[in-house]
C-alpha cells in the first residue's frame, strides 16, 4: 500500500503564512511530521506528499519522502492534487488531507481493512464538513458537503484498492478544477463501484480548517507522545 498526503493548498481559512500542515502541535511535532511517522509505524514506506504552496518549506522539513507538485494549486482543488499524487501508481492507496490529526489506530484500521474505504466519524455532522449516507447494504451512496439525512462526517482519510485505482484516476480527471476529491468518489459510486464507511468514531481525529479546529486539536493531542 502507498500513502498519498495532500498538502498543496494555501489554507486561507486558517491564515498561516506557511502550509498549515507545518503547524506545530503541543508535543513539538508538526501535523505533517506526525502523519508521516504514523504511516511509517503502520508499515507504509512509500509516502508521497502532493505540494504546491511554498513547497520548498515542506521539502526542506521532510526530505525523506517523495513529492509530487501541483503547479495549479492556487486555481485547483483536491481532486486535481490527488490526481497528481496517483499518477503512475500501481498499488492500493491510502490518501489523506495534510491537515488531519489522528490516532495511530486510525491508520492501522485502514491498513487492516479490505476494499474501498472512507473513514467516518458518526459522532459529528458539522455544517462545513463532508458528510455521507449509506444504503441498506452498507455501501456509501452520497459523499459531499450537502447530504440529506447524513449519518456522520468523512474525516479526510480514505483508501482504494489496486483494482479500483485506474477507474478512480479517470473519475478524478473528469472532475472540474475546483472539485474536491469526493466528487471523484461519487462518480465511481454512481457507476456502481462500492465504497464502504470505516467507523473511527472511538478514536481521536480532527481536520484543521479553522482557528477553532486548531485549538481543539491542540487540546485533543496536547498530551500525546
């Protein structure tokens, strides 16, 4: 399995003069550094970071991983950054947003589970967050910020199998420049490709979009080693 971390965006909602994945947690570890460490501890050695905004800062801080560059990061969204990251890969992939702080058990759960997966938190249904709904057989039917009767939030950590990867690349290529990668997932779902929720509600996990998220992450992971 290969890991792809999406860290190309400007992060304008948080207002940092540097990529927000370089924000330092109370333990002294940067968000991206924590992600890389936990992915490696779960046995993943091939880690790709998709960069854009001030990419040299990321590359200087973490020279030991691979990088893909989204040259249009300022006018495209995560669908196109992910497409850059998946180019020429031929393996199962776990991909995650570069601003998610999470427990080690979350990564291990993805690595251990089969199939196409969307990590979800059933405790939270934030207005600005990506939400999901499932059918009677447990498959995800909708994945976007606007979902009628949502059953929880997608936390920004997902996986596709090696067999699904070529179709997923095609779906991402069909997305508009400003689409999130969730649109690519929805296109596959509408084509009959199964994606399943992986409930990580019992673990700590938070995506840092706004100042209140950052304060919550500092409190949540303040004592973490």
